[in-house]
C-alpha cells in the first residue's frame, strides 16, 4: 500500500508530480478551495504519513497536531524557518530540505538584482517606455561596479557563489557570519555592522529564523549609507522592513533590491512606489532546471525514507 502524502503545494515539474502520484497516495491540499480545506483535511489527516511543503509555506504546530501518524516533512526549498522544528523534533518527525541544487540560480538572481540596482535598470526601462528618451529628457549617470565592495551576509553555499560572481565583475568581496569559514579567500568582518560600513553593496544570504530576525536593522542600514545598496535574496524576516522603508524614503540608504519580503506576497505600498527599489516576487530558484532538481530531491528523500533508508538531505 502506498504511503499517504499530504501535498501543500505543487511542483512546476510535471515529471516530479507524476513521480509523486506513482509512488505515493497523494492528497493535494492546494487543489481544494480555501473554504473547503478544513473539512477536507479532517477527512484525510488520520492516514497521512508524509507532508510535502515549501520553505515559504512550511508547517505550523496546528497542522502538525492534526497529523497523528506523520513521520516526515519534505521541504521543497532550503529554508526551514517556517517549519515548527521544536514540534517535529519532540515527535521524532524527520525534516528534509533541498540544499545545493538551487545555489547557482539564486546566486545568479542576486547579481541580477545588484546589477539592476547599480545601473538603475527599472528606471531606464521606464525612460524608454514612457517616451522620455525620444523627448530628449536627461538621464543621470550611474556608477561602475569595478572596485566597489560587495559584502555578503551569510557565507554558505549561496553566499560563496554570490562572492565568486561579484569578483568576476571586478568587485572586492567581504563577508560576515558568526562561524568562520576555514580556508576562505574572502576577508571576514568581525560583525554585520562592520561589514555594512565597509560595503557599497550588502547582499543578504543568511538563513531565516529567530536568531537572524531583523539582523539588518536601522543601524546596519545607516552604516551602509546613502550611496549603499541592500540586496536581499534570503528571507524577508532578516531585514527590519519598516526601518528599510524609512531609510529609503529619507535617503539614508541609497537603494534596495529585494526578492523577499516580510509578509509575502503582501508588499507595502511604500516599497512599491519608491523609485529607489528593484522588486522581484521571490523567484530566486524559479528556473525550469532548478525547480525540477528541487522537486526530484524531494521525491528522492521521501522514497528513501519510506523504503527504510536514511533521507538524502535531512535537516539536523
């Protein structure tokens, strides 16, 4: 008999979805109308042994309590800050994620945002579309990247990939995270504040969660300064969003390029209306290749577990 799996979100990969149906008895919550979900869930919950979720959706204590037979939560993404890990650990529920397979695409987007901010690409696009270029309206020059400092907050796989790309553009790279990376060729700052003070561009790549919530606060933003740019491809929770809006509005921070926000998908009107922002809808890993690889790793983790083998990428 196939293990029963509660699927909270679909994979964009049709092949991954076909594999899920082939190997598991899938209950697709995402297909149910919102108003019907509570009753539907009550009907399927007693038999569910596995949950497939995403880093953004996660799984909270209330849903975990409804699933008495749950054995494994497979997260399609890196971040597990939306998973109630205290509950899963107390109950002995395995949690897996998908590290490694999305590193390159997320790092690519980080540099895309950095470049778009540096060269004011959204403003240039508007300049052409509005007819301002044709009317001879003047443009202010932007600044070159070469020789500038790219500070990376969080120097895991993605942070290191961002640093490598920034270096290829002639930037000097530095990093901060509490744990020293042995053998890293990139200079480590003693604190996030020191990194912000030294940086022209601060790229946030650190994990989310209580330990990093609002780590990028008003003091850090002020240290980055009126010529500085904040790039966030990690989690919205790492940045004090209210302080960020104030800094952008008052000009104490030059620019922000963001793929993640505090209460996604709800983005404050102030951020949407500012000219000194570049905004993307949390799409760092949204390529055909990476989303398939992520989904495949989810399937592989689930299949390994239910065949009596250790999951491939368990969360410690």
